[in-house]
C-alpha cells in the first residue's frame, strides 16, 4: 500500500459533468435538482486545445451554475475528435469528468500532483484567455483534476452566476452573457 500524501488539490471550486445533450442536462438539473439558472456558452472558440500532446479541433458548448459555493459545469462536445470527454463517454455517456480548482498559477497548482505521478493529459486556452489543464490521477473515470486560470472579467462573470444561482426563483433557467456587454445577463 502506498503511503498517503498531503492534499495537493486544495479546495474544490467546480464539478464538471460530460453530457450527451446539453439542454436535457440543464432541464434535469433545474427541474429535478433545483439547481439553476445555467449560463450557456455555445461553441467555445479556442486558440489551442491539446489532448495527450496532440492538437485537436474541438467544438464544445458549456453551461455553468452554482450550488452554494460549488460551481457546476455541464460539458457537451459537438464533434468526435479525441479529448477527455470522448474518452469518458465511451464508458459512461453522462457523468462526472473532473473536480476543478481556480488558480492563477497552473504550474504551481499542479506541481504536487505531478510530483505524485499525475500526468498532464489535456490543455486548453480559449480566445478569451481562459486556460485549463487536466491531470489524470489513474484511478477511475471521472477522477480527473482540472486547474483553471481565468481573467478578471471571468471572475466577475462567475460572481454574477453565483449570485443569480443562489437567489434563483426558478424563472428563466437558461441565460447567457451579452456579446457586446460581457457583464450583461440575457435570457
């Protein structure tokens, strides 16, 4: 048996779920679980997206909400290019893909896990500057660790999503941010 190692993940800010139908998943979370509203970002544009060291032309749509301080992310991949999401969907079409933490220094955040044998398997940077890394801890499907680095505008958007989720009255379960005013909520 391997000796226990100190908690190198830190706190968990987000749980991410791969889904086969983004809007059916939103419907489930809002109607069955009372979680919402979800802020949808369709067809995220990436500057770079690599899976196991290879560039991949991924087409993702994402939806975000909160349960208290914990962010829920729903991930739908429109195409079948190699990624963590297509890999996990082969064994479980819907389910937990990662636990994530927001951090301004991805290298420092991941150093402890990498020192303990975790492997970097996915990296992305979208056109808005959000960077993510996925580490495989080789334990089970859905056991990936993600670290996320965001710009100040995304921190402000996160605060808006959290505020609206924590005071949600069940109305307008699907929302987004205006393309021309990045902090204006539309539904």
